């Protein structure tokens, strides 16, 4: 199969399109023919070695965590899925990256794609959606009537967080650019503040939860918006425990683990991530450059990156999928190669 790989940490140019073996489908696994894969900031941080101290990859590595595609093999003991299911997932990259034609992953990390939702749109949701869930449900334990301030509400994580918070019955105050205010309101925000008005002197006080997807001055200005005992959760910059103690609040950094059950909940309630653009798989390096430039520009302007705001549709895959005899010869799981034409997508 074809896959994007890098043999050393570095810039986008270290990525190359290679021929690699199709991964084995072990007990409890799904083997998925990838149709779309999402790009997230973690992808280029891993590629660059920026977080190698805490999340080193075994090189050569394949980037990517998010994808959508078609189940072509079931490992032994898998329940709840059948061959040719349309699925999406956030797969832990320590095992297999998703910038590839096929990915094997634990079935517990996948969810069925609802009818009518495209592979591209499905591939954009897993990481941003589950990050929002981790922050608001697992960590903040959001309750109906809670007041939530969301920075970067037009971005991928922020946009899903707005939708999720409203579905959970919260009052949502969102920070975004003026030209995205209408879209953020359409997602469910009760109030929208233009970030260009500045972060100092935010007008809100007594917030129960702040979700900070930006860091820096935005995070510094957010402490005073919380009520005593409130919680500040961040996806970009680790909050200072000392600052939290001084403000009389709780704080935490959002670390997300893949859970198919959470993803299924998000999909069933039609939470979505906006997709802006598509590119071919061979242009993975260009996709990373574009994503990094967009992120840098948003950081400079005090706006969160739209982690899945760009999706790259990749070149069509060969017909027929992997060799069935290789899969069928392995004990404990079924295999079938659907005769559909694929495509591959990367999302930023």
C-alpha cells in the first residue's frame, strides 16, 4: 500500500510517499481502507520532533490520527461492526498513522458514520470532537445552566465545544473574529465577542468553565473571568497550577484518548467540523505547510487554529483493496475487499 512516511524529524519536506506492507488485522481489530484522513496540529508537532521528549515515535513514522473509510477485515472477537461498514476514528499514532491507504486499529476506537455524512466530513471530527468531550464532560463535568467561555470558537475544537456545550444545556459565550461571528452563533453560541477588541478586560465574570484553545495572553486574561471554584481547561498551553491556586480555581490540560463510544455519541447528535479545502495525498508536505502557516497567523492574531478547517482529498486508491488471500489465510477474522473506488483525505 501507499503511505506517507518520515525517517527523521524535521520540516514538511521530510515526508515522502512510500510503498509499505498492509498492516495485519489482529484480534479485536478492524482493518479499514482509508478514504479520508484528518490533519491536526499534533501531526506536524510529532513530525517536527517538537514533543519527542514526551511523545517520541518509532521512526520511520507515518503521521495522522483521524480517518474515515470502509471496514474490509474484522479481527477475532470484534462485535458491533460488519464488513463494508463506513467508519471514522481517532487512532493512537504510536501504532499506525492514518496518512495511508489502510489502517488497522482496535474496534473500540471506531464509530459508524451515519447515513448522509461524507467521508471527508466524518474524518474531520474525531480528534476535535473527542477533545471537546474530554474538556467539557470528563474534566469540567459540565451541567445544565453552567456558563462557559470558549476561546477560538470558530476553530475545530472550539466549534465542536460550542455545539456540545449547548447540547448539554450550558450558556455559551464565544470568542471569535467578527467575520466568523454569524457562523459561531449558528453553532449555538449565546454571545460572541470579537477577539480584535482585545483580551484584556473581558466583560464576563462568574464563568463556571473556560476552554482556552489559544494560550498566551488569552489564557492570562481568562483567570479573572472565572467564579471561585471554576475551571480553566487548555488545549495549547499548560495552565500554571500556581496561577490557578492564586485565582481560587481549578485548571487542567486536555489530553484526549480515543473512544469509539464517545465518537458515536457526537456523530449521532450531528456535531460537525467545518471543512474548508481538499488536497491530494502526495501533497501532504504542502498540507502541513499550509496548516502551520494558518496556525502561526492565528496565534499572532489571538485566534485558535482551525485544526480540521482544511481537509485534503487524496488520489484515488486502486480498485479491489488488499489481497484477500493474504487476509483470509490468517485465522480468527473475516476479510472482504469491497469493489468501491476510494479516495484519501487529509484534514487540517
